[in-house]
């Protein structure tokens, strides 16, 4: 995000990330450019100083994956919360670190066991393989919060069964609009579980997130690639080989 209108009720209530007139750094509706630009003009209040101890190449992914995961975790997690992070990728590996540093007991949830050691290194205390039905059943009603960072889940209901009554699943991953998700309302109504969306973060939270990262040692795992090799980098991301964010050096 790189601007907000500052006039609507959402902006005045400090929810600038929800402003209907916000503009983005890239991927906007035909008017927001800057994804691979060398220079871009920003309003001063959407630029943020990088705290001492954070490298520029580390701060760049934090302004995307960092704010995206910090915002919902700050909202829903308290010290001692039992938190499950669904998906150990570009978003999830940062979320594991934030949740652990916020004082939560964190479990990494993934479709296979291949990222177990890395997840434990990022701060997870436990690892749950979501394709193992017996393990999923054994963990029923043991999580206060789930953060869903993946781009597609066929059966949301089996994840909701992990939540305690009154628990919350916050979603930051977006599947294709053409792909419906499986969810039986019986999974949430009788237990008063909640499904909530989360989009980026408020303007003030960017500085808060960067400061938190610097002070608590939250760092994205990155691969720095010269911009001349951008096509190779995109192919690496598309094949799920990047660990876990690619940063282009201009």
C-alpha cells in the first residue's frame, strides 16, 4: 500500500489498510506501478525508516509478508496463546517467528514433513502434518488461533476442528476466485468459532512491525538475486524452490 484518502471513516479510525480509495505499490487497477521500477513516488507518511540492525534486503519482505502476518497475530494472539500457522512458506516462516516472539506456543502445520526442521528453527515448538488424519484428530480443539497463510485449502472444516470453542482462524492467503473452499457451517456455529480475513496492516503498524522485528530478531529467509536474472527468480518461485522470499537487487 502506498496511499489512503485520509477522509473516509475507515481512515479516520486508523484503519487505512481498508480504505476503499487506497493505492498499491503494484498490481493495482491499471494505475499502480512500481513492482520492478528503480524509482517510485510515495507520500511521506507511507515511507518508513528501517531500524538499525535490519538490512534493506531483510526489510523489503517484511513490508509485505511481515506486515501481512504481524497485523492479525497482534490482533488475536496473547502471551500463552496456542497458535497454529498453516503453511510454511513466504508468509508462514515469518509468522512462526512473530507468534513465538509474542509469547505464543506455536505449531507449524504443513501438508508434509519436509519443512519440519526449518519450522522448528523459526520458533515452532511442534509440527503437525495436515494430511495425517490421525494426528489431526488427536489435536482437535487444542488451538486458540490459526493463521492460514496458504493459497488454497480444499477442506477448511478439518482445520476448524483444531480450534477450541470461540477460537479464531485468520486468513491471509488467497486462493483463485474460481476455486470454492469446503466449509461446513456446523464446524463453526455450534462452537462459536470465527473465520476472519486480514489485509496488510494499519499505517502505524508498519513502524511497529519493523521495530518489533529489529528488537526480537525476526528475519525473513531470503535469496538475493540480480535483477538481470529476474526470470530465473520467478521460475524458482513458481516451482516452489525459493526459500522463502526472493529479493531483487537493482
